[in-house]
């Protein structure tokens, strides 16, 4: 099993009036990590882009500790916890060197934007998911 890790920089604008990172920003951090992780399987050709999309159907976030703005990035670790014919679940940990800030899961659906309906994962996508599945 591989896990994908993205070193996410913190921006001053991510912080709220109290100096800690706003809770909604964690969704953006997870999205950035997920997008970078998917780059190897998401088509860049316009003709296949809409028919081979992925959409988020559910996200659950558990905030473990406040994250204060600072110069050091946080690591966003991503892996697959389960998969079916058309969906898979990603797990995330957002952490610093010695602190866990967020644990989360996101359910991803393989989707055809042209038909407006879920689709089955392709063989290439299933192999990708299997490579990142924690057993």
C-alpha cells in the first residue's frame, strides 16, 4: 500500500481572527492533496475529461487540534480505505511534525458529467485504487 503525501503550505489568508486556520480551509487542503494524487489517472484530454470524472459525495472531518498559522507546511496524507465498482473512500490525516490536526474521510464517485450518472471504475482506475488501499 502506498499513501500519498502532500506538503501543504499555509497561507496568511487561511487564518481567522484568532490566528488559527479556519476549519473550512481543511477541505481545500484535502482537495489539493486528492487532486495531485489523482493526476496520474485523470485524463487531460478534453474528450474524455467529462465522461471520466470523479465527484465527492460525502466528507466527514474530525478536528483533533487547532492549527495556527506558521511558516511550516502541514502534511496531508491520503490513502484508500475501501472501494466498490463505482466508488471508493479516501482517508486523510493532516498533521505537523508532532501533532495531528484533522482526520477525515471522503467518498468519491466515478461519474459521467455528460450523462449525469455514476459510472464504473475503469481497469486503470481500479489498479490505481488498489495501489493506495491500506490493508
